[in-house]
C-alpha cells in the first residue's frame, strides 16, 4: 500500500547505519566480534547472567587464555564489559553483556524526506506506562536502580541503558503527528 505511512521507532543505543561513514569502524568491530562461533556462544551465555572468565572457559571447553582472547575482542567491540569484583581470594573478573539488540541498517538513520517514512529515536527509559514485578529495575552507566520502592517513574530513568523485570510490560507512546503541514501558496 503506497499511501501508508511507515513509522520506525528505534532505541538509540546500538543502531548503526551503513550509509554513515562515521560509524564504519564501530560496525566493522562489531561484525568482526560476531563473526566467531565461539564469541557468539559466549554472548548467548552472558545474555542470561554475568559469569567469571573461568566459568566461561569451563563452559566453553577452552583454556582461560583462549577465553580471555575472545572476551577482549567482544569488549573492544563494545558488546561486553568486564568488571573487577571482590572474590574469595582477591578480585574476580565478571563479564556481562551491555546490549540486548544490535541493529545495522542499510539506509540512513536520519529522518527521511520521503513522505512515507518517519524515524523517531526513543531512549529506553522514557516509557509512559509499566507494571513490573519484583525483582525489576534498570541500569544506568554508573549504577543499578531497583523498582522495589514502587517508583517506576523516577527522573533517573532517562539515563537507563537497560530495563529488566521477572514479568511485566513496558509501554511507549509515540506521536503519530508527523505529517508535513501543506504550505500556503
């Protein structure tokens, strides 16, 4: 249907356009990191929960040095973070993913002059309704904020990089008032 408006909503982090020459290095690094079956398996493992390097090596049936090699490539691509945490005998390196989805487009991510397409970016924390069950919350770049006090609309949500809940729904309201106003001749 040619007269139908195409509306695309993107969550801003990890959306890249092949048409943008400024993202070539980031796209190449992410594609390189994802081009290994071992690294994809590590990402699948880290999707559900964080793990130490030795846990990853054991689960993947590889040496710790090989696991570190793959984890460093994932870290350099910005797909995981490795945190130093206190352990039983010193510090432990804990690995976790920093994304839930990665989008690579073959078109510009900027709003199009095409009257049938409108692109709108929405930060993940700018939900308009939610009913999360405990445990639930969100992470900013610096901290984890839990919804255990029932305050799901805290102003800090605009900094959210990740939302999670054991069961819930999150709703976003997107304006459909974006058609160009005809100019008076």
